[in-house]
């Protein structure tokens, strides 16, 4: 055994101290408790919600600090623009592929054909607080929503797009004033260290949060939820796997990144979001891990928050498959042209839809209302299994965030490949 191998073995912690293992065990216990004591579902939900709140209370400030410090450390607006352009081109290509793949998948397998559901059955229900008669959205409104009416309001409401926009504007302001802004940049860097230390404390409660979140899902909907709409659930999980294998894996291979080892490296985050259905809950840890993999801070700070807002690969799969499934279920035969129109609308509505648990179903309802092709009330058909579906697409989002950040970093020459391969070989320390 080589000296390097011995060092790697010594660096690894015992299994019981590994966060991935802790979360996995906690989720298994949550399934068991939710199954045996379903009456405890509401109490378990509090544990999951509390953990998500502990993380999301600092996500906005972390995005602000990392984006501002990252852009300011680049030193010139031209480099920032080049990185942003590469990132957005990547985001649009990959999410478009995801939507097209989902539409092909659902048209070939046709999981909703023959269900003959009457959408009026669900009329009058509310979808995660949004009435089923929600108004459609317009591209102009989408642009207005990016710009916050109040900078403080953006942080208070946790709007990733708005926070990102304000952070970029603030960073460019610092670049414009030159050396005078250095004390502010240094102060922001110090604040970001404090925020990441808070997250390190919060992550000790991650297994408890995962336990509560998955326990609530099983307790509230029961084991029969695993069988209800089983064809849709099975085929959607299979679609997510196919996307990872035929899209994300080849992209990683093209850029010399071992995707299997990357998944292992961010395994704790992937498993955690399976339970919480909130990719925001792992943003701080994902940011730290990508920097540990050798990606330059300035690239991670700009690309990762942007990916959260614009590169929701798993959510795109969800929108593409579920929307056509609902049309099939209520007996609506969408033409190819109508499905392409639906795809174009989803390219807009899918932006900024991930991150917060449960937000995807709200955006889905808005999308259906915007197209006026499928009754919004039909969304009630999947309310009971949405959480099970999100346990598949949110982890795909997280894998996509990690990969795209490394890809953009490498394309910019801002990725230390020696550090990358060493860290991936060594694996996560927690």
C-alpha cells in the first residue's frame, strides 16, 4: 500500500461520524416511525421544517456575501460578463434538453392514458396555498420579478433571483469605486466566514431534519402513497436516472470529471434533499465543497447561485413529464405544436422555481394557467404524491448545480484539476 493510500485511509472518519450515513439512517428511521405511528406526522413535519428554516435564514446573506466577494475579487467586469454568458448558455442548453427528454419520455410511455379523470373533482382545492384559478404569468412580469421593489424585501422573502440581481449590482458598484471599496469587500468576506460557521453548527441537526421530513411524508400519505399513481412515480424516477446517465454523466466525462466520485463527494447533500425536498438547505455546504474541489471562489460565487435560479434540471424533467401526464389523465390530446408551446412557456416558468420545498407544484399550476391548455384543477391529482416525485427531481437539481459549476470553472481555467482529482479520490470528510 502506498504512502498516499495510507494517508487517505487515515483521513477518513468512522462511518457513524459520516454525515451521509447519519442522514441515511435517520431517513430509514423516519420511514419506520411514519409507518408505525402515522398520527405523529404533523409533529414530525415540524422537525423537517425547522431544519429548513435554520438553513434558509442565512441563505440570502450567504448568496449576497459570496456573490459580492466573488465578483469583486475578479477585479474586472469583462471577466464577470464572460463567466455569466458561459453559464447562461450552459443552463439553457441543459434545461432545454431536460424538457425535451421529458416530453419524449411521457409521450412514449403515456402513463396517464386511460385514467379518464374528471378535473372538476379537484375544483375548489388550494395547491400549497395557491388557488387553482391562479392567473397566468407573462414574460414582462417575469422580468419585473427579477428586480426587487426593495432590497430588504428580497432578503426577507428569500427570493433567490432578486437577491442575486441586487448582489450583482452591489458588486459592480464596488468594482466601480475601486480601492475605496476594499474595506467593504474585506468586511463582507469576514461576515461570510461567520455565516458558514453558523451553517456548520446547523448541519449537526441535518439527520433530525431528514428524519422528520421523510417521517411526515410516510405518516401523512401512508405506505399506499408509494402505490398510488405508482406508474407515474416509477417512470419519473426512471426518467431522472436516464437523464443523469445520458446527459450529466457524458458532460462530466467530456470535461474530465469523474461523475460517480462527484456524486459520492456531494452524497450527504443529495441524500439530505431527498428527505427535505429543499435544495436551498444544502446551498452553503455545496458552496464550500465546490471550493474545496479546487474551483476558484469567484466562479463558484457567481455560477452556483445563478444555477439555483436558472439551471433546475430535475425541475424541468418534472414540469415536462407531469404537465403532459395531467393532460393524458384528463383526456386532453395535446398536439406536437401545443406541446412545443408548453415547452417554451416552461423554459420561462421553470426559472427560479426550485430551492424552496413545495415551490415546484405552485410553478406547475402557474405554467398550466399561462398556457390555458390543461385545467389547473388537474394538479390536484398529484398533490398526494408530489413529495415522492420531488424526492427524485431535487437531487437531480443538486447534481446539476455541482456539475455545471465545475464545468464553467474548468472552461475558465479556474479549476485546480490536481486538487479536484485528489479530493474526489479522498472523498468527503463529513
